[in-house]
């Protein structure tokens, strides 16, 4: 997987980060984060699956201290090459080896965006939630953006193309081979209640929100559906349909958790 993501890192920003769809979905994420990160209090943030570092750089620009990690050497190399402030560090780190000995300090927030956690099996997710509270300060937060099982866009798009099997590919407990910029990645899909059941022992659930309910998945960037005017309309509708009910029908959902005392 590491070598594959190293290859994908070369085109990742062009294919997603700076695409119309990618920017629209990231704007939705940061809208939900604004009450947490747009404050005078400067946070210590651990980002997991940071990719090419776009979110970490935004956090650092707001004055927060950021440790941004990814399992891919290629992703970290691209991230380090970007202009960024001194309050950010990029490091190669495998989520599945997280523990207190990896870090010299604890964090106020652990963050992962756009489906990085869909690369983890249920057993790996269980291990993550069993360990992550040890890395958090009192009332520390975990904020994850995950792909659910019932993306409306995906079901309609592939059904209309007559690809019924692909339209329902997320509807399984097993891993599914998913294409990420030409790379095939074993992917597990989780609805919000799946994450809640794994996290509720150690965390309070603060909010669950849809990301990309009407903004389409990134693989539609080259189609007429990603026309600039259409994307503007999608963004407007997404800003209205924010109830947690819609989360399992979007391309992604955001879940915010707070560590229990």
C-alpha cells in the first residue's frame, strides 16, 4: 500500500486537492471545524493520513502546532516541499503502530480527512480507538471524515450506467477494491453508527455531519457534472442539508468525538 500511495502522491493534488470537487468538499469540512480551530487558543494537533499536507498547512496558518503524519513516503515528500510555517512537522507514521511512545507530547485534537480511515479494517479501527485516548489531553477531540455505505451519488451514477454491482459496492462488511488515482486500495465502508459503536466507550459524540451529499465524488471531476456552475449549486444545497440523518447517504461524513474524563 505504501508504494502505491507513493505513486499516487505525484498527481494527488491535481486530481483532488485543487479540483473543483476536492475544494468544495474541503470547504464543507472546514465549515464544521471553524468553531474549534478559529479560536485564540492555539491547539496541538495530530493529523493522521495527512496526504500532501493541505489541511495541516491550513491549521498551521491559524497558529496551531501541527504534527502531520502519513504512511506514504511520497505523500510526506510532496507535503514537505510546500511552503509552510515552522509550527508544522511532517512525519512518516503508520496508524496501526500508534502508541504513547511514538510522541513526546499529548494532543488537543486528532484529525483525519477524506477516507484515510476507510483503509482500516474493523479490527484495526477497534485497536485505534482503544489506543488513541492515551494520546489526547483532557477533553481532547478526535475528528474523522469517513466514507459511508450508502452514497446516493454513487448509487444513482452507476445504476444509470448499468453497473449495478458497482452501484452497491459499498454495501458490505468486507473490504472492496477501490480506485484512488489509478491505485487499487482495499477499502472498508462504515456508517456513522459503526464508528459510534466503536468509540462510545471512551468518547462523547459531539456531531455527525454529511460531507458531499450533493457535491459528487471526486471521480466525477472530469464529467459535465463537475461544471463550475453545477458545483456552485451543489455547495449551496450541501450548506442546507446538514442534518446528521443525511450523513450515511453522502460521499463522506464528519464525526467529532470528545474524550471522556
